């Protein structure tokens, strides 16, 4: 479920979510990620659902996240701009979600596609300070210029110390200096 921790009052309470008509929302109890949007909106993602929560009013909106009739499990996300939320899924690759229209666009691996994403299992996403989308997953680290579209793949090359230490990438972060930190199954890497 979703819980709210009041650090000052030292209390923990389960958050009941309601739509604009004050009807209680029914949702999966399994959530993996919370995103905080600049406008005070929270986005909570998990198994088959994305929930938008107004942090001021508590009003919520449930977006079922399904592909080919099945719920999609979301592991991570990154905001491109005010209405585009990129989502990392465990089976369907990269998903582009328009927060204004509720429309999904699935970017799955395409063995024939030269610039296709390489993995169906995406573990982490990040948009860097230059606007590139970084995609991490099983056997993949990819960078995409969101306006030019092609994905550039980075792979470990045995004996080449200037490549990432492992192809299974688990975490991404960028520090204030613009250095990209890459957590792999075999160590931490950084790219200036």
C-alpha cells in the first residue's frame, strides 16, 4: 500500500486515495516507485497502475498501465517535460506516458531495428542535465536524444577498461557536476 510518514508528528498512516467525486480508489497494494513532479503532484507506480496524487488536496487519479491486456510492472520513471513521464517496465521495455491524455506508447526491443531499445527489462531511467534519456536494464545501458530518437548502446568489452564494468545496469544518477554514476552488477562506474 501507500503510507504517509509525518516526521514532525511521528506518525505513519495508510493513504486512502479518492477521485474528484470523493470515491475511494481501488488499486494494487504493490508499488515500487514514487516520483515528485515540480507542480506538487506525486506519481506512484507499481503493478499495473500509475496513480497521480495532488499533495495539497489528496485528490487522486488512477491510470491503469496495461499492455496487450496484461498489467505492466513499473520499476522506475523520469519526467521529460511537464506532460511526459518515461516508465521502466519489467517485460515491455520503455513506456512513454502522456500525463495530460493518459496515452501510452510502448518502445520494445526490435531485433530488426537499428536504433531500437535493446532490453525488455528496464531497471532504471534518468534524464541528464543536457536532456538525454539514459535507460538501464538487463544487458543494456542506452542513451537517447529525445528529439533525435535513436538509442546509442553502451556495452562492457572484456579487456577494455574504458567501458562499463558489466552489462547488467541497476542504477543511474547524475551529480551536480554533471557526472553520470552507473551502478552495475559488477561495480560502480562514472562518466564525465
